């Protein structure tokens, strides 16, 4: 069959009324229903929504890679005018990888660990285009330069494990671009990366899209990223497209209650945990076989009208006056979309009390051998260098920085999982620096607790929720008998806003947000005074994030807890924290109140971090600063200032001081200190990184 020539004025990808189901022994599970979207040549389309809404299923359907159980049960997927759903395996092989390429979330899943990078890249044009090995290597070198990797020859001769996560992801992008595909599908390509690396990768994707004229389908749950990368947007909820349109139309004139609810649950500039708290979406995401009649979002929607919203299937409706702007809402013309949300009762700012935790010149060094099996020279890894700070009762102190900066090491030392090499850690009036967790008193252990990043890994899968909390109460010596402990466990479920019936559920019966609440209940079981929250919401959807952060704040106000909030998400940090501590390569490089750290003058590293934060607001303009290079190794740190190898301000310091001496901590204002050699005049000349235009 000869393919008709495609007209570039037509959509490069046209998905029309697509329905996908997965078939199990028990039932058919509809994953995507009546989904339509168009991507024009050279256009970037964003696909957003919560986990389980069907975004990745749509991408896999375009690749025709739904596995044995997945089937397209309705609709068409046309690529350059040809229907992919009716193509043979042979025809698909010619298109996959050559004309349509996909970049997955986890780069190591796409790379062969036993094959050098050069060989993996060369395979693409050799297989798809039959080019010679010499030509393929030339192309591989060119594309490695295109993705801005240093020393391309060395990279081509490296194995995947010899590259950092950001470098691996760039290689996967390079591999996808080797055959200059017409359509590039990116499925959460930056989720596992640091915010600075993410900014560089997003920058790269945009530039390469323009250079190669590639159309993109960009899947993400991060609306800020989509704003930076895409021209158009499609919002999905529970298997359906609920709103689609240009970025400006959807961001500024949203016409679906779910889109509106999503934006109200993310911490945009101006949100305040006390005066303007986030609005979490009520209820839970419906399971595929338990979807309601009519509008899938109906049970969680504040505009729901019985007899109308649940009367039958709801089609996509065009929004008059906008460019291809459609919504799946029958009440679209009745709702006042410009109305402000009903003001929630703001909470009074908690009074900050006495110093609960004090770290003084704490150092944590590890000794590692450079040879195999423990032989060879011993090298020292300086994970934490002269860490000093205070945390007060009822205060939230955020600790921010890229992977490898020492945030988690500091948390392990505080928890007693590691002991510090030097320095002092005072919890109230007790010195706990040299006391490992097994030698700490029950009072100390219960007083300092941790909420971990991944709720899935922290619960025992074979024990009920109630039993896991009671077990913590037993260890902490809470309650005189089983009855008292059970009553206390039910009170803790009330505290984290979980129904008491959940006490008899197994962890597998809970959603991610519900599991994280159990983790929080367990952390507070012993009346914890200091809680270390290590990326507690990064594994959760944005709507669940709002509920969990709100919960942490409520418990803090009630219990006067000191919260140490470890995160790389500066939007959440700005919303939650009272003070911020910025770490780089084991050093505290800046510490101050949230307002001080988010306003100039900044440490040059803080400035770069702020510029890298994706913000889902079209009224925000950001200074564009992309950090070049990777974080140096803690085993071989650079001389002088730890940040000098990546600092754009270094030339402003006379005499090469940045390369010779570690800067002292300097006081800029009351409570605001930075570790930097920059002269006063240069600091005073700094401009705000984030600016908000008047609406």
C-alpha cells in the first residue's frame, strides 16, 4: 500500500475519540474514554493530570505499546494522516524510533548497562537508516554536543553507570533525536532530576525542538514545566480530556472545575499558609470501575448540580471566541469563572517559642576506600561541613539544595542513624551528637521523628494500619494497656483526617496520600517535638500535596512542633516555611527568613535555584540562569568556595579569592547570613529573580 503524501498544514498527530481498556480475568477496565487531541507540525502539546488519569496510556497507545492486556476499543490515532491503529507490526517498526520517538521517566530503563553510550547511540541510525558505523559515530558526536554534554568523546566511551542522572537523561534525549523524529513523546522526563538539572533539560528540549522542527507531546503533572515548554495544553481527569486549549487560554481563562481546582491546590506566589492557604480538592480520585454516572469529576466538584451533571455522557463543548478551546462541562456558561474562591478561614500565625534544636559546627565525614573489596587508598567524603543553625518551637525550617548537598546526611545524623564526626547537637538541654539511635532514651527517640519521602516503602505491607500505629505507641511507651493504646491510635487517625475504619485496612488498600497520612500519624505517635519531613510530598499528586501540607501545618499549630522540611521544591518551601537554609556540597551557604532568602541580595547559588523553579503563572517573569556543570564530588571538593566552579559572579571578586579561600559566614541583616566573597556593592546590585506583573 503506498502512503499518500502528508500535507504539513494538517495535524501531525490527530487522536480522535480514542478509548482504551485493559482486560483482566475479572473485568474490562476502561482506562481512557472518548479522548481527542491534535498536535500540529512544530507544536508542543502538554498533557497534564493526576496519577492514574490516563496520560501515559495515551502515549503508549501512540507508540502501539499497550502490552498483552491493553486494547484500543474505539477511535483512531492518525500520524501524518495514517491511522496507527490499523498498521501492521512491520509498518510500525519503520515508524517507531525513526519518525516517532519516546523519552521515558527513568533514563536507566532506556539504557543498556552493559553497553557503552557511543554504541547505543550509533545503533539508532544504523538500524533505522542503514548508515555506516563511521557516519553513525559522527552523528552520535554531534548529537552529544547538541545536548550540551562536556567532553563528547569521553561520554561516548563511558558506560551508563559512569554518568549522573542528568547526564543519563540527556543521553536518552540524544538517542531519541538521532533519527530526527517528526514527533517526540516525553513522559515525565524530569521527575527524577534536581530542579537545576530539570531547568537545563527543559531548556535543552525547547531549543532542540526548534532546531530539529520536532513536534512534541509533553506529559507532566507539573503545570509550571508545561507553561515553560508547551504551546497548547490538554487537561485529563479519570481517563477523559476535560479541557484543551492554548496555554494562555487554559491558564488565564480556565473553563473546567477540575482545571480550576488543580490551580488552587498548587502554591503559586502570593499563597500564604496562614492568610491564603491552599484549597485541596475534596474526596478521592475514582477507581476506573467505580466511575460515577455523567461527569467523572462530579462527586468532587463544588459546582455539581444533580439531574444535570449526572444525567448522561458529557461531550466536549467549544468555548466561544478562543482558539480551539474546549471543555467537558455542561455548566460552563452558568459558572462565574472570574469569581475569587470563597475565603477560607485563615489561621493565626503560630508564635515561635524557645530554641528546641541547636547544631553547632557539626561535621560528618565518611572514609571510603578507592580500591575494590576495601583495598587501596582511603579517601574522605565531606558530607556535612561546619553545619550551624537553631530551630525553635512551632517553627518550620526548610532545608533546600540539590542531590548530594548533604540534606539527607544531616537528617540521618539528627535522627541518630549516624553519629557526627565533630560538633554539637543539642535537643533542648541534652547533647545527642555522639549517641546513636540504639543508645538514645525512649524520650529522645519519640521526641525526634521522621516522615519519609516515599510512603510506599515505609509501611509494613503485611500489617494493618491500626496495628502499625499501635506498634509505634508500644515502642514509645505510650498508654498503660491495649485499650488505651487503641484509643490513642484512633485519635491519631482523627488527627491526620483518616476515617477510623481505616484502622483495619492493609496498606495496599490505601492511596499514596492516605499512606503518607499514616506515616505522619506514626511520626506523631510519641508526641514528637521535632519532625524531620524528608521530601514528604514530592511523590504525591499536587491536589494531595495541598491536603498533606495543610495537615502538617494544622498538627504543628496544635502540637507546637518544630518542623524541619527537606525539599528541592522551592514553591512549597516558600509557602510552608518560616525560615530557609540553603545547602551546597555539605556547606550552609545561606540562611534567613523566607522573605529574606526569596528577595535579593541572594547567595549566587540561591539565585540560580530560584530561577530554576517552574511556576504555573503567566503573570510571573523569571530571570533565566542555567547552571553549567554538575555538583562536584564531596570526595574531591574544589578549593576555596564550594560553589566557585559553577558561579556566574566569580569574576566580580578580585584576586581569585573564590578559588583560594572558603568564604566566612557574613551577616547581611538580622537573621540573614550568606557564605560568599562578593563585595557589598555587587550584592546590593542584585535584581529579583522572580517578578509578578499586575493582573
